[in-house]
C-alpha cells in the first residue's frame, strides 16, 4: 500500500504537467492524450521485460492476456483485473470495477469527461506490454460509471 501512493501522485503530476505545458502552447487535447499514451507504452515495454524474464513462452494470445490481467495488472495496480472477456476473434475486454487511477476523482457525470486523460497512460502501458510480447494491438478505454472502466484490446493480425 505504501508504494501505491507515490505511483498515483506521480501519475497525477504527469497529467497536470502535460496539460499545463499544453496551456501555454498546444491546445489540442488529442496530442496530450497521445503523449501520455506514448509514455505508458515505453513504461509497459520495460516493465513486461522485467516481469517475463523468468517465464516460459506463452502458448497463444489468450495466455498472454491472462498474464496481463493477473501478473502484470497486479504488479502495477496491486489487484487483478475483475473480468476478462473475449470473442475469440482478437478482441478482449478487460474490466476493472475499482480502477485505482480513477478512484481519486469524484463519482459524478461531470467528471466523466476528465476520465480519458487518466486512462491514456494505462492504455499505453497495456499496448507497450503486448508489443514487447509480440502482439500488435490497439487499446482503448471506456468509463460509464466511475471508478469502473473497461479496456478494449483489439489484436492486429500481422
């Protein structure tokens, strides 16, 4: 629990810094989201390399996604994903009913519009981890009720 607070504070400061710098120059929200996602991508690559160095090779995509939901998510957020669903055609939905990076925000509809900037880093984190495992993907996030969120992972066939 002690190492969770610094991560959340760092994440919040990262978002504030990127948006504060953008106020003085770039005003495009999409560019800020992209910056956050790219940062998460690089962190995800490095983190998954450390987590999988002593792990046997994965059999298939489903095994990789289970590893992301259990071990990777536990390493980053101190809990497993609450629900993993798939259509067995390359689309996976990861549901976290109490996402730690959103639990700091008040649960109101007015805060739903702020949610994407708090989820961009995590989307990059998952995409970077999958990329290092040889899986090209597109990761998007959706929030309908705070602090629950769903991450949709679409696997890109090569």
